[in-house]
């Protein structure tokens, strides 16, 4: 078939859409009530809806000029691709990751049409992050043409059809049976067209021309892989004679003498005048009302209702059944009210704290396209990690995600598809509000706001609308605010307002603020005055790039202390990276991108395949519903951090490390604290290690489970007494070193067992992502190049003292290592003194090398990756594992796997054991299959080649922070280099 292609709409600033139907609620219609079963994946179940996803014909045009004026589908050499999908993940073009910049010159409203792209100016990202002009080669506004057919029988051809595209990047020119149907942009917004004028009985041919960029791309400069294609489902919907076109519900909550009642009205639009019957069903309630939709509209009042309210903790839903003579829509709806009351953010009249995460629709194998199973997994992962809020950064998600949040109980901050970050960096001087304060763009901004609110207005989980991300402020944001508030009673969030005179909408919001700043807002003392009179959200905080985030608990101490602090959303849920068939992951720059931001996209608490990283464990722990504190003696304080759930919903099991056990049921009310007396009631037999393996501290571990499901929600450990020093008997002096052991200028070697590593004293770690501060500064690098000079080796009877100097570009230290023969082995004392330099000392550790056959590790210490500012998610216990279990599989290898609070470690090759035992206080432990120097050169997982077993005992390592995009490690987790430090441990072997 032949098609005259439209070459104008995508690049015409005056065109946002052609023939696109008005925005409306997302729902799935059925022919009648019997068919309308409430299935989870509804869109695939209805006889009135055909999902057109599957294999489509596809032709990629790397030179848009080669796209013919008249396309003859008979003569095109079609490939086949999957819909939904992104062409960069299907063998066309290539993945391209860039954060804040456009991929084309910033010259609004112009976008590249048929010629090559460039040159592209940017204020950031050049050599040393400086302004530069890039000259991309071979870059065009690529086009992809999709084709598929579908059949309509005589009956079907006689009724109307609407086609719904749930997501197409960046725009869509739709054709059917040789005719142009319409045009749409707004990648993550639904685009619908009436195809009745072009449809026919028999085979229908659908053609979609998708461009890499359109005018709308100026509003889609989000930090993510820049993908293209039809990336969400395509639905073909039959329009029945009295079909339901749009549904909205309005609820009003009334609280009288602690009795809560709701009023509900249902607003309907039908395709033709008809009667309509509305039924609300569930939890023992059935309310029916009927109306006649004159002029296709009806409002059906269901009157006063005594209902169970919906919250993320109690996701009670009802069935709302709408019936016309030809159609039935059965939607799951809940009753909730979200509003701002002075400085408090209330859900159903109660203050809530949002334990949130930012969620992108991202898949390592399909880009923006996520399968229903993947979406389900993401929501379930939120639930199992105590996450109760998703901010849909930075666009409306697949509608299915919201249906699941309704069902399972997750609050949603639903965000418009809008970000203009590149407007800030694409032109000199940098101006945040370039597009957002330019009234010529208003219609496009309003279009995105309208499509957000209209599509998702039925979803109970939405507690706030968000106007977008990082687009500055000004008249267009204000216009969006006005539109949203005119259509919905929900509060409006927009962080970007902070960059305008307005500063905030219904709630104040910032990203990556310091704890001090958050506290000052809580106290109402912020220098940004409009943050002081309303609730405040950290819409992004705790940047989870690489190892981290550290220091998250410090925010929550403030959030729980002040009513006005609503909580926050960790950045972000999952790493973005591309998984290749051979198992490799790649990130920015690995695909030959001419501009990129490296691994800045790898910043999730889950790895790309959704395996939880330590970050996920940190978040799960910090967001736990019940928090336990030791008050002294047998008294413990329980803080119920939920808003609606009594402590009785949980069981608490206390286990002391000497074997004592107690169960506690506590009735602490939501948002309250209460103290309880807890004594061990029974005791389980425990193996109490002897001598060097004895556990020398007292702790209690509290495991909290949900009573109804038995599911564990948290485990926290409370230290009751410090570690006792090693006994005198073990440390009694001996006249000579045991056989096989030798002390040289390098340190202690044990023949056939271990030797000092090439860099025996470690004062830094292989830089984590959070050690590269976005604000500038790289604390590790200053300690990378170490020159070690041995000043003296003094040997006595069963003693040796090695004095060395460690010289760095800006620092100089003297290290004195004393080795003493004692009854149990060799006692090592390392003392560090700074001769020159200032600032932080990242680490003080001593590293030994063993060969790779020493693969078994046993230690008593924290049972997972832990650092000064991210350790509470782990517990001190006895752990047996392999060397490979002692590092974490970061997508970009970096320092990982530290273990805090260790009392000893035993490394074994199956025949022999070597043990390092803490003497007067626990040490931090690292066991790695490669040296820190080797690790520093690694870029991808596959670089992690094993070269031995490296055991490092450390007096300390500084905390992690979230400096890759936010505050660096806080002072309380840092160590001043001008202080003297000591590390003592015992080395023994058998
Ligand atoms: C912030 C963005 O909103 C988010 O999309 C992401 O880029 C994040 O940073 C970093 O990963 S913007 C930043 C300049 C504060």
C-alpha cells in the first residue's frame, strides 16, 4: 500500500497533535458484567480490547532524507522487531546514555530534520567538565517505520475503533490503509486515535512513523538512556454503541466525632446518550445508582458511604462497576484523601512519612519497555523493602504500575513527562528557566499536565501530582499548576519551582539537601522562606550510585523529629545498564557515544536485573515499620513509624547472643513510641567459641515479622556491651617468634601462608562512585601514589619494630609497626602519625597477601557489606563464606564488601588456617580476590580477575556518603589525618 508521509508535524513548533483524541482515564472496557472479571493484567483479557503488541515489520532509516515522500509498503525490505521495544535494543542505532544534555544543538524550537546533527555546544561535560563544542559524526534524526496488519470481520468493521499507544518515543505519525490518521508526541503519555474513518473489513494495514526527535524532545531531557520506539503496549479498542468514554471519581471525606464517611460522585462520558448504572461493591457494601447520560455526560451520586479507607498500609479497594446497555467497566477504586494541613501532609487525616524511591521504567534488555512481570516484580520489591512511596521519575509510568500500587499499597507521586535540563547547559549564560518561562511553550506544558491527570485520575494510589523534573520555573509551570488544581483536589509537587520566584507549590521540595538544611526546614528556619510554611519533601536524596548510599539514617532522624518533613525518595530504584547476550553490562561511553555521562546511570539500590544490592538492604532497614532502642536494663523503646498500623500487627523476637530468647507483642499505636520490659524467657543452646574464637561482646537481635503473613520486615541488632580485650594469658610475652615467621622492612610474613601485600599499609580505598564528588573533589586520589621508605628495623628478643615513612603528594606519615611474640601468636601494633598534610584520612589498614587457594573465610563481625555510615542493616554474627562472597558485584567495580565490627577472621586453604584477632576493639575487615591497585583499574564486572587473596585489617575506613550527587560523607564518619591512630591485632596460624 502507498502512503504519502507527513514530513512536517514532528518539527513544526505549532503542532502538538493532529487528530489525537482528548486525554481520558485509562481503563479497560468489557461487553458485560459477566465478562468483566477483575484480572490483574486486565488489558489482555477483554473481548473488546485487542493488544497489538508482538512482532511488527520494521524499517530503520539512518538517513531521514531517505524516507520517501511516498512509502510503498510492498517494496520496503522489512525487518522484524518486537513491539513493545526500543530500537536501540533491537540492533538499530545504539544505546546512548547522557544525563543533562540534549543530543542535538539547543536552538528551540528547531530540531534536526534531515541533515546531520551538530555542532553541539554544552557548558558541561567537556575535558575537565568545561564548556565545549562537540561535532557528532553520523548522527541524524533517525526514523523508524513500523508496520503490522490486523483483521476486522464484517461486524467489527461496522463498529468504531480507537487505537491507544501507551508509549512511543519520541513521536508518532500514524497511518492506516493508505491514509494519515494523526500525529502525537509526549513519549510517556497515552496517544489515542479514532480509526473508524480508515478501517475496513478484512486486512487492515497500520503504519507508524517514529522519529528519534520531535519538537517535544525539548521537554524530554531526562537523565536516562535516550531510547526510541513503540515501547509500551498498543491497544485496539472496540467502541460499542453506548460505550463509556471517560470516568472520573470525586470523593469527599468527612470526619464527624471520629466517624468517617465518604461521599462519592462518578463523572461519566459516554460515546452516545444512554442510561448508565453504577455499582459500588466490596467489603460487604453494595450501592447502586442509575442515571441517564444526556448529551453523553452523567454524574452519578453514590451518596454517603461507610467504607474502609485505602492507605499504602491498608490497600482496601472496592469494585466500581459501570454498565451501559453495551458495555461494562469494572475498576478497582479506593477511598483516600491526601491534603496539606498547614505544615503537615495528611493521608486520611493523619500525618504520613513517605518512605520513598524514585522509579524509572527501565530494563537491561529492552530499555524503556517493561513486561507486566517486570512491573509486578518492581512493585513487589518495593513492598518487600518497606518502601511505601514511588515517585514516577520523570514521567507517567505504564498504567499497570499504578494499578498494582493500588492493589498492593504503595503511594505514588505521579510525575508529568517533562524535563528541560539541557536548556540549562546548552547555552551561555546558563539559565534554568529558558523554556519553562517562555510563554510560547505553554501549550506543550499544559498538554503534558492534562494528559497526566486525565489518564491517572482514577488511581487511588496517587497522592500528589508532580509537574516534572528539573525544568526550572516560571509561567509555564504556574500554568500547569493551575490546570492540575482545577481538575484534582490532590496536592501538587514540583521541585523545579525552587529555581523560580515561586519556590514551592503545595509542598516544598528539594533534592540532595544536606541534613542540616533539612533540619532547618523542619525547624521553620530555612533561608528559603516558602519552605517554612508548608510540608517539605526530599524528592530525591541518598544517591545510590555504586557503593551506598551512606548516611541515610541521619535524614530520618530529622524526618521523624519534625511534623513538616514528609520523608523522601531515594535516588533511585534500579541501575540503568545494558545487558548483552554474553552477560556483560555496559553503561555510558561503552557504545561509542560522542557525549555521555559514563556510569552516572548506574545508581540504583537494585542491580539492573533487580538483584538487591547493599543499598536495598540499607533502605529496607531504614524504612522498617518498627524501630527498637535499648533504654537500659531490661527496657526497650519501640517506635511505631507507621501511620495506620498498630504494633500488634507485628511479632518481635529478641535473641541475645548468649542464647536468651524472648517474644514481644507490643500494642504501640501508629506514630507513637512506647517502652517495654523484655527479659529472656527461654534460652537456646549456643556454641560458645573457645579462646581466640570467643565472642567478646553482648548483643540482642530483634526480628520483626508481620503476624498475618509471617514475613520478616526487619532485623536490627542492639549492642549491649562493648567487645572485651583479649585476655592476658593469650598475650603473655614469648622469648622468640614462632617458626616460619619473619619480620622484614615490609612487615610480617608467615612461610607458606601469607606475606605483606605490595602496598602493606593502606590509607585509601579504590574510589567508590560516591567518593567522586559531583561538587568537585576526589578524596581518595590524594592517597593513591604512595612512596614507602623503611626508616629502621629494630629487632629484639621476640620483638621487632619497623618504622617507615609514607609519602604522598600532599601528606607525609610515619608508621611504626611493632611485632611481639606472645603465647597465642604474634601481636601486631601499628601506629600512624601525620607529619605533614591536613584534611581527612580515608582509611588506616594493613594488607596481607595469600595465594588464591586460601579461599575459605570465617569471621565474627557484621554479616554483610558495612561502612561507618551504612552498617545498621547488618548484624554481628559468625559468618562462613568464600572470598568471592566478600565483595559486591558492582556494575563498575570499586571498593566494596567492607565488614565492620569484626572480632576475628580465619582464612583457610582447607589444610591450614591463619587467624587475625582483634585485641582491644573490633577491626574493620576486607577480604578481596585482587589488590586495591588492581581494583582501581577495573571498569566492568568482567575485569575482576582473581590474583590472590588479600586480607586487610583496618582501624577504620571513612563512611560512604552520597557525594556522587549530594552531600559527601558527614563529619562524624570521617577521620582527621592529624590525629594519631593505632591498630592492634593478633596473628596466629595452625
Ligand atoms: C537529579 C535528577 O533529577 C535525576 O534525574 C538524576 O539525574 C539525578 O540527579 C542524578 O542521578 S538532578 C542533579 C543535577 C541534582
